[in-house]
C-alpha cells in the first residue's frame, strides 16, 4: 500500500467552552499525493480537535492508522523549497508552496493526513 499525503491548513482556536479545548478551523486542504520523505517533517501529534467535512466525526488517526501530526508552516515551506530545487519537477509543489507562502504570517498550522 502506498502512503499518500493530504495537507490541511488550519487555524487553531480555543472553544468557547469550560474546558478550553483547542479546535482546528480548516482554511484549506491540498492533495499532495505521494512524496518520499515528506511525512517525516510532521513530528508532533496534534493537540487540536480536527473534524471531517461532516462536522460530526472527529479525526484522530489517518486512514493508515497513524495519529494526525502537525508541523509549523515554516518547516513545510522550507521542505517544499528544497524539494523543488533539488528533485525532479512535480506539478503539485508550486501551487501548494505559493499558498503556504501567502499564509506564512497568518498564524496557521499544517496537519498531515496519510491515506
């Protein structure tokens, strides 16, 4: 089975509830597909509640059974810039990289979902 990457750009927000839980507000989703080594930059398990598009199903694990992990946007940008400079051309990199650069100062987090 191959391991493909779906990237979610989220803004973490505290819920207006008594427990102060952190939720992920989806800003964008990008289907990156398979990139060897990309998943390795996502090292920290996310601390936010992340829900599927139906709004009711919390996503804790990806479809391969791994916990959802996150990475700072700066780390993802750096990886993509180095990848596009050193590897063969992959058309999905440029639009994702441009979107992330535009959002770099917007206090967002990148979540990785493998499938």
